[in-house]
């Protein structure tokens, strides 16, 4: 872990678990299919995690597999990996196998001190709480 980049003190909240709303409704990409640059399906956006203080989306929860909620796998993907968004899909800048190998999302584990460090390290993306980090809103295409 980078000594200067401490785990965020600002709690991340799942949009659907709060009464918060996005300032721009077009930013709500839940339900859209996530694909890699080669067009391989990674899953669907099931949730958006934002930091409560800045109300900015920081992570996408992407689910894949399962039937009637059983056996589904959930992963978090930093918004910095989003290459493009349209009405139907979200294209990310990592391949399907990389996402499959990412640390799984479990609400019980996200409180672990190193969960987010490991997640950002895995994807080789600087964390949003690091000094000098700039917010990158995912590129939306009409």
C-alpha cells in the first residue's frame, strides 16, 4: 500500500441503499451490460458506489451468473476503467478474465482495512483518495 494513499475515510455507499439520487439521471447506468474491449460480456451493472461527501460514483458493482439470485458473482470495478457508455452497455478497459480474477465483492468484507487497496492495486489504478487524484466521469455517448 502506498504510504500516502490511506484507505478512504469517507464511507462509500451503495446508491440503492440510500435516499441519494444522482444529479444527472443519465449517470444511472444500473442494468446495462458490461463488456470488455473485445465485446466479451463481463456482467451487468447491479449497483453504483459513491462517496457520500462528494456524491461521485467511484465503483460499479458488476454481477454475473446465477439463477434467481443463487450463484451470482459480484465484482467492483473502478469508474476509471470505463471506456464508454451508451444506452445499452458499458465498455471497460480490462478483459473478461481480469474481472473474473478480481477480488469478489462481499458487503461483509468491504470493511476490511485493505479491501479497497487490494482492489485498486489489482486493477493497477490509482485510488480516488490518493493525493492528486482527479475525478474522471465515465464518458457517455448519446
